[in-house]
C-alpha cells in the first residue's frame, strides 16, 4: 500500500534544433577521427554546466523518452517514489511527446518545468536515471540512444527507453486506482546497459 501524493513532471521539446545533432557514424564510412585532422571540439553538453546552456541546448538535452510524464506516487513518510505506467492525459503514446506542449498548463497546471539548479541539487528525485538532464547533472555523458549522440530521434524508441506502446492514459484510470498500475521499469536502467562513467 502506498500512501502518497500524485505528481507529474515534464520537460520535453517541441522544436528540435537538428543543426546541433552530432553526425552518426555510418558503416563503411571512415570517421573523421580516422584522418589526421584537428580533433573535433567537444559537444556543448561536455563543456557547459546545465545553468550555462542556452534555450535550444537545454531543450535538446531531453531525449523524449516520456518517462517523466508518467504518474508517480510518493510515500509521504519516506519520500520513496513509486512509478506507474499511467501517462499524463496529454502524452502521445506513439511519439512519447506532449501533444499540447505550448499550452499544456491550460490542461495540466501541475506540469513541472525543470529548473537547472534543481536538477543539479537533485530535487527531482523522480527523474529516471537515463534522463539526459540527470546524466549531465551527475557529470556523465549522454547515452548512445540520445538523439544528440545518435543523430536520430528514433533511437530512443529503438533502444526500448521511451514509453512508446508501454503505457495507458490517466483518462482511463481513476486516481484512486493508480496503485494497481505500479511498475519498476521507468526508474531503472535497462538490463545490459551501463551508465557512462562520471567525468
Ligand atoms: S525523463 Fe528526462 S529525457 Fe526523458 S522525457 Fe523527461 S526530461 Fe526528457
Ligand atoms: S503536460 Fe505534457 S509535458 Fe507535462 S506531464 Fe503532461 S504530457 Fe508531459
């Protein structure tokens, strides 16, 4: 039994600046590193702190997994977070993106906009360990499936990280029945995956 309060959170991207995507390696095509040329500069997420990112850089750190848009229950005594597979009513289950991002607060007033300082201070205990913001705040690199690394926005789905086709909508679940939908996977690193080391 979980005594807790429901919380929702967001941080997703509607516009995506593809110009800052790193090129993905293609089979059979020599990488730039294979040639004697000046090393490529480190990408912005390796050189800047979260607080230093501009708006486009900040938004692009979201891999669009959709995990933070799932309902969570928090034990009021211990603070422990319990995940559910019940998604915010605005979450598109195929794209894992918010279906009404610009005016989402008209429909979901408690949708949380992440603050860099709060991410760094680990206030958001419910951010999944694979979240791009949490990885960078923890001094780690992004995972291979992140669109900024792969150059492909679909890799977050192919890697089984996104919520695509794994959730149900909160419009179909009474709030007092959320406990029937507890799951572990949104708060876990997938089997066989190791988080990048801290730099
Ligand atoms: S958990 Fe992090 S990376 Fe995933 S959608 Fe939310 S903010 Fe973006
Ligand atoms: S309003 Fe949009 S961004 Fe906020 S939790 Fe719901 S789906 Fe996610």
